[in-house]
């Protein structure tokens, strides 16, 4: 049999190549040093619904993220001398007594940045949509200290909602915390969603935080944002009703950290918490499972603190940027004195109360002007609103008081009947279709017309038509006035007279469509 041989002239070349490769490997090995890390582990003693008790982990931090052997995550919540109470952030199906758990060495955090815009994520920053993984470089802890007093600036810039009754009578400023409160199915989410939609033209980043909501309710919000072209500037942070209570608990804090990233970049941000009554229920469940002593209505004693430290993070910074919060809370049987509702009323800068009675009458949005208040008030309102806001509130309050007596068939004098008729038209003009926002100029024009009595001779059923014609007319003819109003100027006497003349043309029927007024 013939044997293959290597030519003698190639042997030195092969040896030289082997020597070069060995030298490269030697240099690489000299530069490389094996890194050893000490991982602290423990074992699960007991697993309950949404919580686990763990032995070991003597150096664990409060709110530290912990990882179970199956890849599930939890958060250190109760630090006792002999065990650790862990809040589960995933399902507990594969976790049993004796399972291993290890420290991650980092406090629970969330990814932040522009890559989150237009995405649907959970409180851990994991995508819930089908747009792939998140490409972010920075993470922030979900629990962060609120800005110090000296870092804050006064709330004096308006956040326009596009809703007449709010912008005129209960103004919201950038950096304000305004509670939305009402019974179930009174339009709380619709009101907050309309505010989000109106921020498209104002450059405000929006975050919708769903806590314990049904999947179909969240899906409707997502569909509306997509249909209206507002999802690209919105982040949706979702913890559904079927999620573990621990994940529901940390969701608003994670959403706020995402918002704070943009606020610290000098941007204006709006965040909606929908809703904090479900958040309180999740925290109560966790506290009772961890055997913390119950207090009023079985809530733990620190229930006020969990909401105050959340909402105190909303402010306007002196160096630029703001975070406006619209927390939502649900009450039962119009009980504004409920425990969680009164806590939030005392924390926030005012409340918007939605009345079931107004809702059932079809007076939408069902905002009860008498029970709603903004503690910031006119300081966060465009100056031109002051021309109509005072008269609007006065007529509305007088109307509500007189309407009650008129039900008893009392004989009324001419002045009282006139006030009732004016009040009915004020209430009619405050109606607004869902997702139909009005600019500040349009709002001021229609409110000026009704408070000046120019619609007194119109039947209430014709007022929506007259409002539409009036908005079309003034936007076309007085666009310059609208621009100056939005820039913060008040209405001068000449502009006011010109607008009133246009209102008279509409109310008397001289303008019947979008064409130029007949003179």
C-alpha cells in the first residue's frame, strides 16, 4: 500500500504557522482573566397566591429583583430576620417549596427611552405587542424619589384637553395632578383618552397605565389610539386583571419612571393611571397575604403612602419638563367620602367628578361642575378664558339651583324664567361628542356666545348645529385672533365685538352653512 507523505519543503512552513498560532493563543490567555462572581441563593419555604416565603438571602435589598430556578421573577417585599417575603411578578405554576431562588443584585427597574413610544409593555419592560424586542440602553428604578421643592416650578402652563367644560371651568396645568372620580361606567376612561388624543398637536408625550383592567377594555383604548393616529407618541403599560397582584402593584411606579425619563429631558408628559382603586385592591391583597395588620376596610396603614409617593413624582421642573398626572378612581353609589377616594382627593390638586345622573340623562361628558374643582385654577388657564369662565360658572350654578325649585311647579317671574332658559343653553353647549376636541379659540367663541345670551332665542335642539356653524365661521374669518389667544393674549374690545357680530349672524340664521356670512 502506498503511503502519502508531506513534501519536505512544506514542513518548516507548517511548523512556523503552528508556532504563530500558539503565540497568539498564549497572548490571549495572558490578557484574559477568569471572572468569578458570588451568587447568593436561597430556597422557597412556602408559596401562596401571588407571594412566596424564602429562606436564605441574608444580604437581599428591599425591592430587589429575584429570579427563581424556572426563570420567573419576584421582588423582595418583606425583610424579616429569618425569612424574606417575595412578591411574585410571574405566575407561580412552576414554583414549589424547595425551589431555588437567587439574587440579581439590582433593584426592580424598567427600560426607558424613545424606543418605548408606540409600544405596549408590562411593568418589567417586556413587550406585549408583536413588534419585537425593545432596543433600549438605559434603565431606571421603578421606585424613585420625588423632585425636591427647590427643583420645582409653579404650574402656570395649560394642558389643553379639548373639552369645553374642563378647559373653561376646571383647567388643568402642566405638572398638575388632577383626579378623575366617578361611579362605574360614567366615562372616566373616555375623558382621559380624549385628553390623550388632544395632545397630538401639542407635542406632549402620553403614557396610559392600565391597572387591573379587562382585556377588552384595554383593547378598545389601543384601537382608538391607533385609529386616531395618537399611538406613536404614547406608551401603554398594561397589567391586566388576570395578572399577579404584584405585577399590578408595581405597574404605576414603572410607568412613572418611563415618564420621568422624558420629563428630565425637558419634555412635557401626560400620564393616566386607570385606575388606582384597582391598584389599592392589589396592594391590600399582597399585604394581607404577607400577614401585615389590616386597618380601615382591611387596607394596611400605609395605603395613603403608596399613592402619595407615586403622585408626588408628578410636577413641573424649574429646569424644564413636566409630568401631568390624571389618576382615575372608581367609587360606588356616588360615595365621594370613600376611603381611597378621599385619600386621593387630599393628595391631588383637584378632582373632576363624573355624575351618574348626568350620564344617564345623556349630558356627556357627565362632569358635575359643582362638585369638581381645580386648586391651580386660572393660573394654568389661557387669559382669554377669563372673559367667559366666571359668567359660565355663575349661570350654571344659578340654573342648577333654580331647576330644582321649578320641578315643583312654582310660578316663576320673567327674570327667573330667563335664567332657567339661559342655563339650559349653557348645559347644552357643554355637551361634547367623544373624541371631538375643540381648540381654545373655538371653545371661547361658543362659550362667549352662550353667556352673552346670543343663543337664548334658539331652541336647545338647534344649539349643536349653531355651534358647528359658528366654529366653521370664526376659524375661517378670525384665524389671527385664535393664534394670539393660543399665544397667551387676552381678547381686546375690538376682537370681542367682531366675534360677537359673527355670533349674532349665526344665531339669527344669516349664516346657514360654511359660506361667507351675508351682511
